[in-house]
């Protein structure tokens, strides 16, 4: 009977998620078509890069090759690289005047590394109408920048973000990456991000087109200087300042960064999971409990109901199976988006348990003084509270 009651609670949760949570599981319609603007605004792409020499040959040429009808420049900020990132970028550009390479100045205290590199790019950009914040591992299909600007101008968007298609070449990537995007959309339903007046705000850091004036009016990047999850913080900053935002999945924007091993994916997720919970043990406990209720209880209740003959067993079986079916049905569109079989959908509880373990490990690393490790940098204990305070100020 206890399992049956838990299964009913899980079913209630999935009924809400499937039918009343902003359609988070839908993968379309993507970037809308839009007419040509009367005048093409100037766009400057800002690429923060730290030790990216290996991936730049697959990505930087796609950005420089954009045939944007207006003025378009690329600023690559070399953030203390030790692998020849700046030299690789210069060689790839072949003297193209559209590329400017800027060495980042020494990072002040209280600034997260990537946000400081972004601010260095903004400083060097001058006063364009739009800034395109993009990661060094992102490749662009031809005409993408033009389509982004068309949609932003026609829709009067202050922030327009495209979540890049991530790599699913390896078995671990196929198991974890679609679920990563699915969970992100569950936390920040894309349709609610685009709805004026809705509190939900987010962006996907691989591709974020922002009106420079709107960013300046919101206080600039200094307002989110300590954010480890810079894309979500930037989306919140713009929307809380009254900006109109939009976030979509995209096949025109593709990440070329591989995560071949489970350890690589684990490191990517644990570096910011506990930060997203504001370093709160209570939020950590609530998150793990919620994951277990929504994802572990339905299959466990289904199995328990099959082996029990009591009325409570029937309740557990029916409620658990319905919740599990709703879970799988909402996950199937994301699997299709990534070209994977929906047959994988019922295994989502196993992936969710992995994410729960990663979240707990993120908290463990934070307490051990190794939180936020990325690209050879680890936030020291004395900076962690400052980062949390800066992020909390952004949220508030």
C-alpha cells in the first residue's frame, strides 16, 4: 500500500509534467522564419576560448564563413590558454580582418573565468547592435547568423538563444546527452522562456544573441560576474530587466566537443550541479528525493505490483505503469530529435539515477574544496560563497 501511494504521487507528478508544464518535452518548432529587416544591424560574435586549439579547426571557420548581409565581426578572447589557441585561431583565419584575437587581462576576484572572458570580448566589441555569445566548440550551418538576426528583429527579442545539438557518437553520449537536454528543458520549459511575463528564464550558452543596449540596460555582465552557469544567469538577467527572450533547440548550431567517456560527461555535469542548487543541503536533499519519486518509483512500483497479489499491489502496478508510460512518452521526442530509437525511453530511470549520483558527487566535491573545476581551474573555498551570493543576487 505504501508503494501504491508513492506510485500515485509519482503519477500525479507526471500528469502535471506531461500536460501542464509548458510542453517541456516538445522539440519544435525551432527558429521561426522571418522577413528581411529594413536595415541589417551590426553583429559581433564573442568567443571565449581557453585551451581550445584542438576543436577550433572544426568550428571557427564555420563562424568566419557566415555570409551575413550586414557588418559582422568575430572576437576570440584567449583566456590564458597554454595550447596555442590564439596561434591556431590566427592560422585558421588566414589574415581575415573579420577576426580579432584579444588576450584576456588578469581576472579580478569574484569573476568566473568564462564570464570574465565574455566581458573582455564585450569591451573590445565597441557598440554593435547585437552581441553573439558563442562557445569555441560550436559550429554553425551556413546562414545561421542571418536567420538569428531575422528572428530577433522581427520578434523584437532582446535575447535569442539556440541550444546546440550535442555529440552522440559514443555509447555513453547516446545514453546521457539526450537526457541532459530533456532535464534542462524540464527545469526551464522553452515555451515559458519565450512567454512575456513568465518567470521562467534561461539561455543555452553555446549560442546566445543579445541586444547590446538591452544587456547594458540590465547592468551588463558584471551583474552575473560570479555565475558558473552563465547562460541561465544571462537569461534571467535580461528577462528580469524586462527583456523579451526566446530559447529553442537547433540543428543549425552543433557542438563539436566530444565526451567519449562517462568520466568526461560526469565532470561536465558535476562542476555546476551543486551551484545550481545554491550550495544548499536542503535543496540537494529535495532534488534527490524528487528524482527518486518521479523516476525510480514508477518502475519499482510496477515490478512490485506484478509480484504482489494484494489490492495495494494492483494500485502500485496501475499507478506505476501509467507514470512510467507518461515518462517514456515525454522522453521519446528528444530521442527522435537526436536520431535515436524511442525504444530507449523506458530506460530513462536508470539515467536519472546516474544524474542523482552526479548531483550528490557535485556537493561532495564542493565540500572537499574541489567544486567548479573546469579547464584547469577550481574555485577556491573563499570564492565559493561569493559566487553563490552573486548568483543568488541575480536570481532575486
